[in-house]
């Protein structure tokens, strides 16, 4: 199903882009009278947070917005790197397709994340596909504007260097994870990599992917993921909450990862 492009015809303020125009979800031309008020706070996007007012004004003019439904392909492997993309709402998964047709998940993308930068910088084709795991809103910045920011904005260049360093580290950790032969230990390690510190000294995995998506990412079956997570719950190591997995026994999880 094709994406729905959101026009930017209304006035914009310094801190947000507001669009009171019709922006029907990704359902073709039907229901175009559904009014959706979009307010995108660009300074909540880490890469753009420290732009000067002049730089931000140029970005606002160039940005285009698209909505995608769950399971839509946002980027296709082999496509042209003609824009830098920002995830504004929803959840995305970066995937690669093996020679035998299996989808391998490479990483998850959350609101505020940007993607498509490698093909943009190299002038190459897209190296992976990106699929929507939920309804999403994406902003696209044309390559010329993005490349100008990379070379003329020190704050953007610094953020990009940090991002690329983190990406190299993540890819290294992920390759090590996939080399683990024991599937249960692979799942333990996956949770360990995804967990984050939360307020109240809580460790949790926010926006936990579906069991099938986890299986795709670490090359196992959905049934194995379901069985392993159930065992962790029964052992009192994790607890399922709305849209997240709380690690209630971090030491116990660490022992399973190291064992």
C-alpha cells in the first residue's frame, strides 16, 4: 500500500511544524475529510536539537512527511539514497533478506531516530530495507539539505559521528549475539542489549518487539522466543508490563547471559 504524503501548507512556528490539513492514514484517497492535526517538535529530534534558528528554518522548508501503515516498506534495499529520514512516531525495524528469502532483523528504530544516512553519505544504494511495525509518521529531508548540514553544522556533524560510532558498536555486539549457538542464551543476550535504565532504578526493554519480530532478528523461531520469555517470567527474572519488559532480577539475567 503506498504511503500518504502530508502536505505542509499551513504557517509554521519556531518550535514546531503544524499541519491542520487533511492527513488521512495510509488508506488511499478515502476518508480524506478526517482532520489530523500534526505538530512535530523538531528540537526533540536529537540530530536537529541544537541547530541555529537559521538552520532550523531551512530544514522546515525542505521537510516532507509521510504516513505508513503497519508492515509497509518504508525503505527498500537497493533503492536510491535520496533523503535522510526521521522517525517521528511509531516503530520501525531494519531488515535484510537472506538468499533463501528469510527476513533477518538488524535493529529497531524508535521516535527521534534517523536512518538512511549511509547511502546518503556514500552516494550508494540502500543497504537494507526498513519495515513499519506499527502505523508510523516519517519525515524526509532531501539529500542536498542533509549533506549541507553534515558539512556546515558542527552540532549535526558531532551527533552524526557519535551515531556512527554507536552503530559500529551495536553491529559488533549483534554479530557476536548471532554467533551464540544456544538459542535461549541468544535471547537472554538480546534482552540484555535492549534493556535501558528507567526512572526509579528500573531496568526495562521499552516497546518490546513481538515474539515473531524478535525471532526474525536473532534467527530463531517464534515458539522458542515465547517459551524462553515464559521461563524467565516463571523464574522471577522478568515481568511483562504494557509495551515493555521489566527486568526485576538483573543479576539473574546476567548469570544466564554469562552461563
